[in-house]
C-alpha cells in the first residue's frame, strides 16, 4: 500500500531492479539506486490483479485503461493530508459512558410528588 498516493490503481515494475512499486517515491525510499527510464512499462492492475505492458513512446488516451477489466488507472492522485485530531474512545462503539453534562439530571422519588402530579399520573 502506497503512502504517497492514496488511490493508486496500478503497481509498476521497475525496469532497473525488476521489483514492483506503487509509485516512483516508493522506489526511491527503498532502493539505493535511481529509477531507470524505459519506453516499455509493465503494470499490474489492482482491480483485476493482471499484468500488462504499455509502450510509453506511443501513449494515447485509450491506453489509460486496463486491457483486461477496463479499470481507468490514470486518475488524479490523492495525497494524504496532515490532520490534527483528538484521540478518544469511539462513541459509535461504546456510548454507555457518554453523558451530556449540560442538562441537569434530577431524579425524584414517587414519595416526593405533589398531589396534582399524583392525580395526573394516576389519570384521576
């Protein structure tokens, strides 16, 4: 999984070391050599998991799709953005401990009711 491009649709085989990478930055981080340039690229589609070759010297708009499953793999890359957040328990999992402190909770006993409130509760 690439940490540079969140929506990478293909993996690329580096022509220099014959290893698979999601992007050129991943290759630069893990290898001590520079990525070699070539006219023929080998890709693996992440949707159908099949490999295919593309001639980069004669690249057209129709070459932006996987030949096996028609997955459009040339899309605008989404890079991760830094976000400041607060770590806490997930309220969707366990909401038993959540209490709204703004609303004053009062509990009254049945013995503390006024005669009018008793009549209203009893329907008299």
